[in-house]
C-alpha cells in the first residue's frame, strides 16, 4: 500500500463510473445493453459493482470491531447523523436526476441513486453494530430469504415461484405498493422488494474490505490471492444457484448477487495486482479522473444524455419536427453507410469524451465534490 491506501480502489471506482457512462449512452446494443430479462451481459455488472464499491468504502471507513466488543455510545452518536445526512442527500439527488428523465407530474420515487442511498444507510448502520461474521450471516440470510419468499409466496393471480418478466411476486409488489411513476410501466427494476438483495451486494463490499484489512502488513500478493479465491467461489456458487434461481438483474436475484459480487472481487484482485503489486499506470489516468468526481460524472452524463436527445427546434423555435443532436448524428451515420457497430461505437466515444471534459476541468482545478 502507498500511504496506507490501495490505488486499485480508486481505479475500480473510476472504471465503474466510466462503464456506467458507456452502457447508458444512447442506442447501445449487444453486451453493452442490459439483458432483456434473465442472463447477464457486460452492462449488467456495472450497477452491482458500484454497490460493492460503496460497501468497500464503508468497511474501510469503519474500523473492524474486535471479537466480543461493541462501539461506544459516543462513537455511534457521532457517526449516525453523518450516515443519515449522506443518505438523505443521495436520495434527494436521485429524485432530482429522475426529473431529468420525466415531467414534474411523473415522479419516480426510486431509482439508481435512491437504491445506493438505501444500501449505503443499511450497510453503514449494520457495520457500526456488527462484526464480520454477523454481516456475513445477514447477507446470506437476505439472499436465502428472498429466494424462499419468491419460491413459496404466490402473488394474486400468479403461482408461487413464477419468474416471468412483469408476472412475478417482485414486480407485483411494485405495482401494488410503490407510489409514483414506475420505470417499466407496472413495475420498477429498482423497486421495493428487489432492494433487499441489493443490500447483500453492499455487504459483500464490506466483507471484501474486511479481507483487505485482515491482510494489512502482509505481502500484497497474499491479498490478491485471497480476493481471487473468494471471487471464484462466489461466482461458482452464483452459477450453481442460477440453475434454480436464474440470473435476473431486474429483480436482483440472489444468484445474480453472488455472481456479480464474486466478479467484483476478481476485478478488484486484478487491479490490485496491476496497480499496487506491479506498479503499472498505463490506461489508468482517465478512469481515475472520472472516479475523483464520481457523483458529478453520474449526474452530468444523465443531463447530457437527455440534452442530446432534445429536438433542436425546442431551442430555435423551428417546430416540433426538428431532429435532436443524436438524431442528426444517426442520419449522418446512415447516409455515410456506417454499420451499427461503428455508429454506436463512435457515438459512445464522443459521449464519454463530452462527459470527461467538465470532470477533467474539476480535476485540474482540484475541486472534488463529496456527499
């Protein structure tokens, strides 16, 4: 470690926000597009990676509890208000970001940042009070309980264990109890019930942080080996579980949590080897800059995405039929004979570049926005 901090952690955060911008750029397809329902694509790893990183940050921020001991009341009273403040700010920011997609009359209560806020709050509070064995037991209990709930409890008009898109217990809970606009019409991929297993993704990050802390003072190659072995075991367990409980991101299935958390551990191990063991720095500058202002980069890419899809006639008064910037680009790409791969790939590079410029300006000015 350099200055007791792994460079790989910052790189992992930056790569994740960079991948998030890439997969959210308009008209992605194939592995850069989310799976329609079951199965996993490259894009499906991005969000759970971010939740794992949140958990790692929590775990490294709170010193592990010695066996049989608890934090003092003074420590908890000092930390709880900070946790609640950050949760409220993240949730409110998520509501604001949703308004960039929707009209004020169509409020979407939950979403990406709102789920991050909830996961952060629950994982931080649990980490304050629990030792790592209890955290592991809670994470596994959530995953098992979530599976058994879907397996045994039938929703009205559905059979127990039904897992069809839009016709399952998780989606029914959203349609019955989640207020406001739902992203998929009658259900939401960041809905109520599916937030429970997402907490286990955050707890997986806390447990990875405990592995990092337990390896302090040892050769970094030992840490790399431990993270890699844990990652492989989790991936195998997730694949095995998927034979009975399929990999479905949009309901955050238990097998999906294990697989993505295991892959996050493998990626983190690889980055620690690359940056902190071998000392390589090639291709790390851009993601590190994105990671230095991750919240800004996320909000910015959402705003820019919607701006580029607004018809230009809205700004110059030339009528509703005017194309947007994206529409003009697609018309140009079609006229020049670019295939889908080149059209999407070129736009993705331009979109990431446009998002990078303001983040780079903040980085050069040494301005880092934190919540």
